C-alpha cells in the first residue's frame, strides 16, 4: 500500500498547489458592485473563456460586459461561466448551474450558435431572458420566446455582400470556408445561394478545418486556377490574416470579401497589416460612429488593448439588459422582455443601431466596408 | 437539485463510455481511440431519426446499435491484426477519418451546423422531458450495461479476454481463436458507446461533430486508465472524477480563464504520476 | 487544370520539409526508446513559443531567437526524458504505459503554454516583413518558404552525416538494434539516449519554429503536426535512416495534390487513410511471406 499512499499524497499536493496558484493569479478586476443596500442585479453569462482560439473572443466579450456593467452605475453582479470553447454540452452545464444554483433570470450569452441552441430548452423552460451577442445562425430565429440577439443573423449580411458583389459586376465567384465553424458555414451557404440567384457563377468552393492546419495554399491554388473575380472567405480574423498573406504570395489578385463582421476589428489589422488593403467585409456599427469609438476608447483605457470581434455587441447586450431590468417591475421575465423590445428600438449602441424584431432578432443597417491603409471606409 | 440531476445524467453517459473502453482496454488489452466515433454514430442515428421521423427513442437506440455493429466489425477486422503500437495509431486514424465524415458530409449530418431540436423520448406514457425522469432512463441503461459487463468478465469468455491481454500468443497456442474474441468484444463495446451516444443526443437536444473528435477519445481513455483498468467500479470513480472536478472548480472562485487550463495541467500531472507509481489506475487490477 | 500542378507540388514540398524534421526526430527517439512519444509534440511547441517570446519582446533577432528556441526545446525534451521516461523504463514499464505518460506530459506542456500565451495564433515574422516571391516551373514560392527549404536541407544533411558517418552514429544504431547487447559491450546506453533525445528535441523545436515562420502556430495544432510526423516516419520506413524523409515528402505531396480533386477539409483524413492503407498492405505482405 506504500505506492498508493505516495500517489494519494502526490495528488493531494497537486490539488493544493493548483488551488494556491489559482488563488494567487485570481483576476482582481472582477466587476465590483457599487455599495448599495439593495440587492444586486445578478446576471449570468456563458462564454468560451478557455479551450481554443475562440476563447480570445470570449474573454474580450467578457471584458466588454464588465465595462457595460461598470458604466451603468447600477449594482450589478455578473457570474461568468466557461463553456471551454464552443462546447454545447459544457454550455448546458453552465446554464444549469446558473439557473438552478445561482438562480439567475437573465443571461448574456452564449457566444456560439450551437451552444445557444443547446441551452434554449432549459432557458425557455425557466423563463430566463437570454441575449446573445454573437450567435448568428439563422436557425436561432424565433426559436425562443425569451431569446434575443444584438447581432444580426448571418443571412442578412451574407445576402447584402452577395448583392454588392453582383452589382459590382463580379461574375465569377469562389468560396473558401472554415467548415468546422457553424456560423461560417451558414454564411457560406447564404452567400452561395444569393450570389448564384443574382446571376453569379460559382467557379470554385474550398474548405478547411481550422483547428488542425493553417496552410491554405493548396486550396487557394485551386481557387486561383479558375481566376475568379471575387473570393468570398468565411473565416475568423486569425485565419483570415493568414489567408490574405498566403493569397498574396500566390499572386492572387481577386477581390476578397470576408463574410463575417469579425473582420472589422483591430485584431485583423494587427495580424494582417498592409495585406488588409482592399479587403471587403460587413460591419454593423459605422466605425466613425461616436458610440462605437467611445466604446473602443473606454475598452482600451480599461483593458490596455483593442476589443475583439463581437465585444461591442456584448457591451450593448449587457447595457440593454441592465436598462430593461431596471425599468421592469421586479425583474419578471415577461416584463424584462417587454422592456427590451421597447428600449431596443432605434437604440444607438456601440455595435450599431439596434431594433429588436418581435422574434428577438435585430435588423441592423449593414455597412459594406473596405480597408484602406488600415482604416475602414465605406466600399463603393 | 436540477444541477445535480444534470451532472448525474452526464456521469451516466460518460460512465457507459468508460465501461465500454475498459472492457476493451482493461480486460482485453487493446488501446482503442476510436470509441468517440461510435459514440457519435449512435448520437447521429438517434438525432436524425428523432428529428426527421416518428421513430421512438428506444427503436432509434436499437437502430444505432444495428448500424454500428457491421461498421465496427469491419473496422475491428482492419485494426486487430496490428501490433499494439500500430493498433493505437490506426484507431486514432479511424477516429480522425470518421470525424471528418461527420463534419464534411454535411448533406447527411449537417456538418458543423449540427442537428438541433432533438426531442426527448416519450415511452410507456412517461414524458422524459423532465430531467429527473431522464436521469432514471440513463441510470437504467447504465445499470443494464454495467451488469452485462460484469457478467461478461465472469464468464469463460471474459477469462479468455484476460489471457489475450496477458499474452496473445500463449492464448493462441491454447487453441483460442483470438481474432474472434477480440472482434466480438470490439463490436460489443462499440455498441455500448453507440447507446451512450443516443442518450447524449436526446438529452442535449443538439449535437455537432466537435463532441466526437480525438479529444473525446482521449478523455474516455483517461477516464478508464485513471479510474482503473479491469475494474468496473474504478471506471465509475474515474468518470466521477473527470466530470465532477471541473464542475467543482466553477465554485472555487478561480478566474474562469485559468480554470480550464489548470484542470488540464492537473489531469496531465495525475496521469504522469499514476503511470510512474500506480500504472493500473486507482482501483485497477491490471498494469498495461 | 495542368497549370496548378506545379504550385500544388511546391506546396507539398514545403509542407513535406516540415514534416521531415518531425518525422526524423521522432524516429530517432522511437528507435531508442521504443514507444510512441506524444510529448514530442509538446517539445515542438516549446521551440516555437520560446522563439515567439524572444521576438515579441524584442529580446533577440530572428536567428538568435530561433537558435535559443531550438536549444531550449532540446533541453525540454532532455529533461522530460530524464525525469519521466527513463525512470519508467528502468521500472520495466511497457510501451503503453510510456505512451500514456507521454500523453500526460503533452497535456501539461500545452496547458502551460496556453496559460502563458493564450490561444491566439501568431507568426514569427512581423506583418511588415516584405515577402518576395519567385516563380519556378510555373508555381510561386516565397522567400520565407525558400528559407525553410534551405534550413531543412541543411538539417537533413547534418543529421545524416552525424548518424550515418560518425562513430557516434554507429553506436546509436547499435543501441537501437539491440540495447541489451550494447550494454553488455559496455556502451553507456543511457548517456547516448540522452544525447540523441536532446538532438531530436531541438530538431523538432526547429520544426515548430519553421511552422511559425510559414503558416503560423497555435496551441491546438501541435499534436496534429506530430501525428503527421509519425505517419510520415511509418510510411517512409522506420528502419532506414532516411525513410522518414521520403515518407514526409510523400505525405506532404499527397495531402496537397490529393486535394486537387477533394476539398481541403479532407486533408487530415487523407493522411490517416494513407497510413491505414500502408499498414494494411505491409501486413498482407508479411503474411504472404
């Protein structure tokens, strides 16, 4: 039994060590509610805070949510739960914990469409109001009576981009998509249908799996051999930057259109630099819009870096949630939802003008932007 | 209470997976990293049937098993002729290939978009939308599979498996057709994994390929090894540890960003320490 | 469609050149230690992230960062060998135990890297680096890729010279063939194993650095590259010193040319199908004999 004792002791030591390490590196900037006699408003949040490259966005949305909570001046407590990457099963565990143990009635999250779909049965059954800042799948439309989003569904942006390409006279189009990410696949499907319906010709369609390989050259080579006028890329900023780089070394001169709004954030410029010139992408806030620039400035001064994609939407979601709860009677879910629909009409948020439809979706004015010298301008 | 019920359901689902791998690895000595794929097959069959047709849940479970049996027979035949090292790589390869199929054959599986809206079963006039009822369903299935496994290892069939584990050549020299035994246990355990997949699909109402990747296979492997090879109660403990521990960490107040990585770090450390001092796992009876 | 074949071939060769280093170094260790070492993938990342740390904080230029990365990767692999695998081997642990332990080590390394560096992907070169492309045989290759190929060839030559032409190499081969006899003759197998592990680890660290120069590095892809290296070393023939090199280029080519007809998302599937086909044919061949 000596060996077993050794192992048990080692494990106890390891656990103790972990707890100590964890305690010492604990995040000191957790949102502190201002001292107040009244009960704090408790809001839950489910985001991928760890796990893989998506956690970069998750953490940024978390920061934006905390920023909104601070700025609201209200006594707000946010409980963040991690879903370890876009893991629907973990999102469900997180939702269960938030709803049954922490007794939250409001959640800002999740980031991923799949996870949002997974938690809907629970959140709906418990009448928990959920606002997602970034789940763009059109499958979510109308799926939940208490489910809203501050980001436009993929379908709108994609259709607008396909229309733009068609109006510019680009006849031959190609596609490169990260086929492991549900929102991107959905965008790709919409672009494809609309572009072809408008008379465009799809000359090449390529794909990759983001988590395993960053070498897109052969896919790009195949695409280029058909000499498309435009290449629609459905990728997140880190992959997009690599795609731009690799396309450049392959001598590709097609116009490149990214289908996801995440291309509009500073992160892409940081990663791609001059190679971003000429890149076209959809964006909901007009980048010169005061609400947006104020948000970026506030975020930067608090966290020391630029916000990532979807952070502005997270900021708006939280701000709206708090306003709606304060305006409601006792925070009853039906009333909170009513308030959200009211306040969220023509609401000028950091992520654009928000007007909730009765089904909880937003239709945001879509801006088609283009990068010039690292700055986004309206694409003509 | 709801939260605990949820955790108990998770435990049941992963315990079935752990048991299936334990039969294969702990009792027969075959390291297989493919079981997440069979888990996925069961899940997809149930998901597609329940969403698009009026098939009942239990029937979908049966159909899942029926689908998995010939596939696992075929895969088992390909892989079992390799030595242990190559076998492990081949099983990994199969997992990658099947994951690729789940993700890329989007006309069938909807790819990364996943399948949503999978309903809960209604059986014998009981509605399993309530989690407490679902827990009973899961526990019943777990119990059946546990008892079945318990039975297998006690029979002469189980004894032959253990001799294969110890030394396949000696076993052959005694006249046992080891390929047959290895194939049969592979198919049985693959079917168990499929059953677990069906439970998973209906419970979460949404599935996508990412739940059935190599990472999941490695998780099941870790559960089996840490819990204890050739020990069914050990597998239950291993599952408890792997599922509960991260959930416990939600309550400790460590910033969430670090929690996951610390947990991975700890698991890695525990695995290394166990291998160095107790390679049969906590309650195991067999050293690799 | 003929016009894209040269480009696909170039892409395949560049990919293969990186796989080569992983495959060669993996095989070196495998011959001596006789188990599938997953920690090798972690060591690959050590090389890459050390170089990242140095360049990001402007502590050293690209070349020095790369060199330091290699050395520290070598040290990392060496330490792991001495603290974990050697004691296990002394206890008579089976190759499966070693494999599982290496899985644990890999998890630890990956977790530490993510805690320090987060999950972002990054590239060693700053985005302002001007990329020059050359045209050969109808395809384009960038100066970075040419550099990678050159470094690769140099590394292969040095390794071949070291392990095939020197006494050191002969001793190592002897240990790989029959460690027991080698010990009996008086060869200090542990010492030589340690040296080989150091060299192999720094080579795989170099592979990590080259990956970061080329397409970019992210914590989640380290293990995938290791698997490609393992596949390459198996299909190239583990018994021949240069076998893994052949296997690696073959794999790189078949992955890139293979998606001529298939879509890019099948790349990993192609690699493993090749592995399984190869192993099956090899088995059929040995059964026939």
